[in-house]
């Protein structure tokens, strides 16, 4: 009887030794005291969570009994890491949560659920913080089963040795344990940046009486501000002979505009100028132009600088083309109407016997032609400047 009892006792001790070896063979040595720089590592931020009431009971798998660790204050392990397979996506973990391969999670056979551990790949010293929410792996030599996202950040394979160090979180959020030594989790902020200062940097608060360099608040009179505001006016601008200079108009001279679609080289109806009533303003008196020849009479510019053709029909200078039609009578009628309306010379130029170009002016310089073009633009008549050197 005593021999049978002795045999049963020895068998019990061997089973107990097997179960304890499963949990103790991979215990890591404690980390030495650390006084260096604290570095930031990626991972999920540890926070206090109550333990899951259904996932923290002792259990057995494949004849091996696993006892849940109750004191994790100095818990560390070294062993092989495994990686969840793609078939685990969407399955329920021991915590009751759906498995997400893109989350920084892991499975451990005996650590409380949930808990947080820092995982270090001993081959490259990469580190990450993961949340334990599942049980496993149940393979000898393997101590943790990593999600694909966590394994990718650590660059681990199924043959990588890792070290896991627990991070304990107190109810007040205080962190402790070997996983906090020398590192902290990098926090990502998604807060929007501060709004820009739209006041132009003006001082809005009262200046400090103790600071002599503080700027006083800027105060302005509403009446003065309103009276000092004037509308944009180009009436004072003068034409000094440069191309594109404004000629006493209510807008700036723009680039030459193309003829409307169907007018150039077509038989559309001819444009009709819109009469415009203009206020006649006295023009500045231009000084006589002196010449180098003593026998030449000085030329005096006219009092009103109205663009007039000086050499049309001579085949020289610049002209303003307003239309090109395929009817000679209509072209001549339009030329006479425009020449009379704008008090300028004009002519019709035949091209290939079936196209008639209506042209105004005949100026020795481009600036005078540009002035006439601008007058036409005020009446919504498209035109362009061309040289006539035939």
C-alpha cells in the first residue's frame, strides 16, 4: 500500500513539474538599473482596464495546465514569437473581441486579460507595446502570438526571439513594471492647429504698466478711416507713348482680344458700334518738339490727343482691323460707319478676291493704334493691331 501511494505521489510531482516548467522555463533575467535617456516607441497606449471576468481563470490545453499570473509587477520572459495567420481575421479572442490583424494586439498563455507588454525583437532591438487580449500560443518554446501589424513593426518571423516586459497600469493611470524602463509610448495627437491670427498682429490687450516696451492699443477714428478711403480711379494716368498705357478710361488697357467667333473670315452680320457719351476733358499742353535741322519748323502736337490716321493708304505703319467679311458692299459700309463714328481714316483691303478686311487708321507708331483699339473695346468691338507694310 505504501509503495502504491509512493508511486502516485511521484506521478503527481512529475505532472506538477511539467506544468510549472511550461511557465517558468522562459523567465527572463531582471533588467538592470537604467539612468539613460528615455526614448519613445510605437504601440498602443497603456490605460487602466479592469480584468475580464471570464478570461482569467486557470485552464488546461493538450494536457498542460496553465495558471494565470496574479503578480505581474516584475514579469519578464524571453522566447520565440509566433504570428497570427490570416484565418484568424474576425474570429473571437479570449476577451470576446473580434480579432483585428491591423491592431497592436497579442496572445499570451498566462498573463491577465487585458494587459500590456513591451515586446523587443532581440535580433534588431526594435520595440513595440501591444495589448494582450487572447490566449496562446500553445507550442513549446513560444511565449507570445503577435498580430500581423505588430510583427511587421518588429520585423519578426516565426524564428525570432523576443523579450516581453509587462507594463502595469494603476487605476489613476500610473505606469510601472519592467516595460516602462527606458521607454515610453509615442502619443499621436490629432488636434487641429491653432487658428491663425487674423488681426494682423495688433495688440488687443492692455499694455503692462511695468513694461515700458509694450505697445499701446491701436485706436483709430471711424470717421477718419471712412473719409480716407477712395475708390480706384485711373483718370489721372497719362499715355506717355508706351504700348498699353491707359488713355483716360475707367479701366486698364488689356491685351488685344480676338474677334468674335464667326466674324473673322466669315459672312456674319457686321458689328455695330454702340454710341457712348463721353465727358470731354482738357488735355495737357504738349511742348513743341525741337529738331536738329535749323530749317525745319518745330512741330506742335494737337491740343487734344485723338488718334487720327496720318498715313493711311500709303502702305506704312500700323492699322486696327475690326472685321473680315466676304461681301465688299458690307465691308465698305462698315468701314465708313466706323471711320465717321471714331473720326479716323479707314480702308478696305481685299484678300484673294473674296475676303475684305475692314481696317481703321494707319499710324506711324503702335501706341496710337493701341489707343484706337482701346476706344473700340469700350464699345464692345473686338479688334487687333497689324502692320501694313505692303
